[in-house]
């Protein structure tokens, strides 16, 4: 059993869309989970639907949503204080050292992050690379396992079958609760559910299809 | 934010004339445009807390979509596709344009103090 799991993603809601099922399973087994959230998603373009946020209120709103989602998932939260869209321009080694310090403090047995260059958003790729580097810099005997999540359209062709394939449908309701805590970002999707109750069942099936599996590659050092 | 009322916004713009002000100017179609549609392009730009001074300011539009132009000593600041406005905090003028799903496409903001975050 894992001792402690640290999830490292750059945006409030990455944890909910990407790993909420896996996180819920760990929590059910009593494994502590800490989320290191890189930014507040300050530059997100979703402002709610209908809009209730603007560029200047969005950071505080997303911070509150992140806290709510973390409570729903029953996980510890640390906000790293970087700025949305700028992570790839930071000094990778500095960010890696920052993460390494936190990991040495928490001493996790498992780290979950994005697969560098296979995570679509530049922030995902950059923080994933920093997380992988942070663990590389750790003493080999203390290194946690790293699960890297790829979300490009072609990752299967490029990387092969993921090493970890979690069917998270038993935790689907918890995952939806976490996603919906990010109201400014999930509103569009929620709107589609409400728009037409006849297709709601189909939408739920489609959502389960798309969000019902969480896959990771075990990073090879 | 609320639909732009051209007279009110014009008045607000003029209140910043000949002052040192901070500008946030942005356009984006999101980081996932070409992920969801391989024929689409990811395009975006922003400048935040650029300190500028302008001598003229004007908003023009057709009742739905507006353009704003700020004339500086050596150039212009321009934004197109603006539809909504609000005053944030004490005196920060926020202008933005959103798509049908409420996603921000363009933003022009002016303040006498730097924007937070």
C-alpha cells in the first residue's frame, strides 16, 4: 500500500478531471494525498456559463473552487504560487528544486504528474518535467515512484499502452463532485446536462466513457 | 460583467487620459484549440501591467461588439471584439469580449495601480 501520494499539476481542476477517481480510491484506503497546485489558473478563459467571473476576479474564485474540490476529495492542498501560462518560462531547475524540497518534507511513496511533452498544455508539460526532474535529483533510495499522465491525441501511438489503467467508475460520483466544485470551469459542461434532460442520460454515459478511466505511465529513471 | 454602455465606458476611458496607467491587454483562443481540432491554431497574446500614458481614448461599435483605441505619444493600443464591461475594485476599468459559451476571447483593462496577480 502507498504511504503518501503527492499529486503535482499546474491548474485548479487538473486534479479533478485528471485523477479524482484515483485519488478517491487512495483516500478510501486511508492513504494520505497532498495536491501541489502550481498556479491559480489566472489566465483561464472559462468565466462560468453564464459568466460570473472576469479576468481580475478569476484567481480568487478559482482558489475557492480549488479549496472546495480538495475538501470534496479529502486531500491536503498546497498552492505553489506560480502564474498561469508562465511555467515553461521559469527556470526548470529552480522549479524542480522547489518541488524537491516539498517532496523531501512529505516523503511520498508515489508522485502523480503530467507526462512531459505529452500533456498538451505548456504548463502541464513544464510542471510535469519539473516534477520528473525533482524526483531524479532525489537520493535514489528515497525516490518515490512517478506516475506520469499523457493526454495528447497520439500518446498511445507514441508511448504504447499505459502501465497503470484505473477503471474509476466506482468513484465516478466523487469525481463529478470534485469537477463541479470548479464551477467557473465546469459550468459549460453542467449547462449541457441541464439543457436537455432527455440527453442527460447519454451525456452521463459519454462523460463516464471519457472520464471513467485514468491512465498513467510509470516513469523510468 | 455587463453589456457595454458606450457613453459610460467612453467617460471611464477619458478619466485615464494623460495619467500614468497600467494596462492589461489580451487575446486568446485557449491552450486546447488545436487539441480538439487539428485544423485550428493556438493563438494568444497578453501583456500585463504595461505602464503607459495616452492622450486620446475612444470606444466605437454597433451596439454588440466594440473596438477601443488609445493614442499614445509613439503608438496605439487597440482591442476588437469587446462586448462587456465592469469597474473592478475602486477604479479599474475592465473590458472584455466573450464567445457564446462565455469564454473570454479578448480583454482590455486600465488601472491607475498595477493589477494584482
